[in-house]
C-alpha cells in the first residue's frame, strides 16, 4: 500500500484505446477526489504514432460524452515497469508484447489485462482494436472502457492505495 499510485494503460498505437481509458479513468478519479493520489498515463507498444494526439474518431466519440482527450502518444519502455505500480494492457496481444520486454522478476500483479476488471466481460478480455473499423467500433470500445473503470478503481483502492 502507498500514498500515491502510478498507473499506465497500454495499447498498440496509443491513439485509440489507451488514451480513452486514460481520459475516462482520469475523469472518474477526479470526480472521486483522488486526483492527487492516482497518477494516470498511457502508452503504446509501437512507436508508430509517437507525439500524435488521439485518433480523431476516438476524440469525437469521447467529446460527444463530454470527455476531452488531449494526451500525446508515447512508446512504452522497459524501464517504465519500475515507474508504474500497475500496467493495464488493453488486449492479449498488447499483453504479450509487454511480457516480451518485461523484466524477469516482474511481480505478477503489476501487469494485467484491463478487461479483467470488466463486470460484463463474459470471458472476453480484449478491448477490440477499432482503428480499421467504423464508428460502431469506437462506440463499443467507449462502452466497455466506461463500465470497466469503476471496478478498476475499486481494485486500486482496496489493493494499492493507502486509505489513511
Ligand atoms: P490503438 O489502435 O492501439 O487502440 O491506439 C491502433 C492505432 C493505430 C494502429 C493500430 C491500432 N495502426 O496500425 O497504426
């Protein structure tokens, strides 16, 4: 348990799924007045979009619900595993890319699938990549991420954050 917790959401490009998770989780944490205790960022396993704003379609979907996405894409680095208390992979491919660069002695609860916290996962633990699809895919990603954030926050409060 510690006074502050630093977490990162990770997808492939860091322009669709993980920036949305960052924006939605930041909004929830702010509403719960925990912004000074939970530090949130996101990254991609690839360097393809480094420096870019989130994809216009993802920003538009979030904006239509009152959420602004303003992060800039960065690539996840091996050394980031020591900086973060919790790294959340958006799908199983992102997870295996992260496992490839993770230190051998990484505590097993430091790297998890984001949807392992989804109360409606029904065994599917992937947030599907919406990049090559249509608007419906972005909306589906939004719904999945939105409903998963509260149970992720409950987990962090119960397991990582000092409540005093
Ligand atoms: P993300 O989506 O991993 O959710 O950011 C993607 C963004 C870009 C690409 C693939 C997925 N791409 O091929 O450039």
